[in-house]
């Protein structure tokens, strides 16, 4: 179980990209949804995730791809 420090949602076509930062971890957790979601900032969540990389401006950035997220 992790505490969410920051939760940002942005539109990417027909998907909403969610980025979650957790307490004690510098790597962002990302997942997609079809609709906007209520803010998770300050909440405790249980997540299932795996490491992945994202290419941003020619630089590989490490992220955690969330498969399942549930508010605790």
C-alpha cells in the first residue's frame, strides 16, 4: 500500500493518461482510462505494476506501468 503525493490527468486522444507519484519513490506510475477519475492525491492505493521505459525527447525515462490500481 502506497500513499499518493501527486495525481495528474491529461487528455491523449480518446484516452486519459494518469500519472501518479507516490511517497518515497521518484519514479512515476502511469495508467490509461477512458474517462476522468477522481483525484487520488493524499489517498492510499494498492497497485499492481511492472517497470517500463518511455522515450521523451530522445531520452529514455523509466516509468512504472500500472496494470491494476485500487483505492485502499
